[in-house]
C-alpha cells in the first residue's frame, strides 16, 4: 500500500506535467497516460501484430540514407512547397547536406513531410529548437528528430503506429513532441505492464508542456554499425589519433635529441674551462717572458739611439757653420766687404 500511495501522491502532484516516450510501444502510444494494457482500436492491434512479428524493418528503406543524428523530420508541409523553398528555409539554421520530400509513387505529389540532413548534429539541434511551428507557404510545420532510426520499436503510421495525429476518433497517438503523455490519471498496473513488456511511466521525471524534449545524442557504444558515415567518422578519428600519437613520438624523440645535444655541450664547456685554465696559466708565463723580451729590446734600441745621437749633432753643427761661411762669402762678393781681414792686410803689406 505504501508504494500505491506514493504513486497516487506523485500522480496528483504532477497532474499538470507531461512526459515523453524514449522507446515506442503500440499499446502505450495509444494511451493518453501510458497505462493501457489492451489495444482500444484496430490500428493499435495491427501495429502490435507488426511489432511482435517484426514485420517492419526501420533500416530497410533504401531511400533513408545519411546520418540519423543529423537528420530532421519535417511534417505538415504545404503541397506547394518545393525542395528549393524548403532548402532556403532550413539553410537559416545550418548548412543542408541532403533533402528529400516524400512524394506519391504514381502522381508525384507531395505527401506533406520531408527529411532534411544537415552537415552537423549541432545544426540539426538548432533547427529542432527554432523551426518548430514555423510557417512555410501558409502552412505551420512541425519538426522532430528521425524516430524511424533512433527510436527503438518504432512502427510507422501506415502500419497503425506513429505519433500525433489530427483525427479525434481513435486515431491519436501520444508520447511525442506534439502530443506528450499526461501524468497517470489512475493507478499504474506495474505487474501487467512488466508482463506485457510495456515501459512504465517515469517517476519524478515529468516536464512542463512548454518544454521541448531533447533529441537523443550520439553515443560511441550505441552507434549504428551499418551506417557508412559512422564508419567514416570512426576511421577519421582513428587516423587522427594515430597522427597524434606519431607526432607525439616525433616530438619526444626531438626532445631527447635536444637533451643529448645539451649534455654534450655542457660536457664540452666543462672540458673547455679546464683547458682554458691550463692555457691561461701557460699563457701567463709566456706573456711574462714576452714582456721581459720587449723590455730588453726597448733598452737596446735606446742605447743605440744614444750612441748615434752625438755624431748626428756634430754633423748638424758642421753643416750650420759651413752654410754661415758661404753666406758671408756671397755677401762679400756682391756688396764688398770693408772689414779688415788678415788676408787683405798681408797682401797690402807685401805690396
């Protein structure tokens, strides 16, 4: 009784809250609060048969290609909307990689829904948040993630499954973004839901009807092995990791070589310091010898200069007296000389 009372309290406290389905079950999708255990119409019964017999393969459609985590489902399109118009509107949220409007196989008319693949899942999430209830060609569209390939147990509308719907006469489906589950309106049959394999309603994980559920994120352990885009991503990541490891090995080798070179340089410097010390000692001795030898040479050159200097002075005196005599003789011849000279007196006396 304690568990039932707690569930009743939670249900009464969360009457204004909603919750969304993470996996698909035909009987639960046909229930307004996710607590039904029996199909209430033929469409739900047909979807249950297809689910139990596994008559539907979500990956068997050859036209559904591309990365499901980057693909957006667009519904309630106008029949006059073309691929060009839809591509222009979706390019506002990110770069569109691929676009496909589902058309009638005979007439080629639009069926009112399309699949848009973006370059990255980030662009898809931006369009998932902002493009919901956008008006294109006078028609209000709704967007959702690719439940065909990302939601376990999915059954399409043509087989009695799907989500949402416009008809009020037993054709509504709950648990999606447009029509989420309400809080349980009655006691939850835990044992019956467990026996039939129907996921029970969540406890304490309800949201406001104004909040948008987040689409599933890419997980490494749950990636689709058959999708070539995932394989390419894995190969690119693996190659990138190999390149990183190789670059790290090269950088470590370069560091080791640089450290070895620095060790050799330090050893050479130490040896050079030792050699320079011995060389300085020997050079000190040689410099002292050189200074002594230079002093001796300077002293000998001074002595030679002192020995030569008297003769040079004598010769300079002789040249000066000779020049004086020649000047006097020249003056005497040109102007006459009245001064007495011994030679003249002798000549006059003799005459």
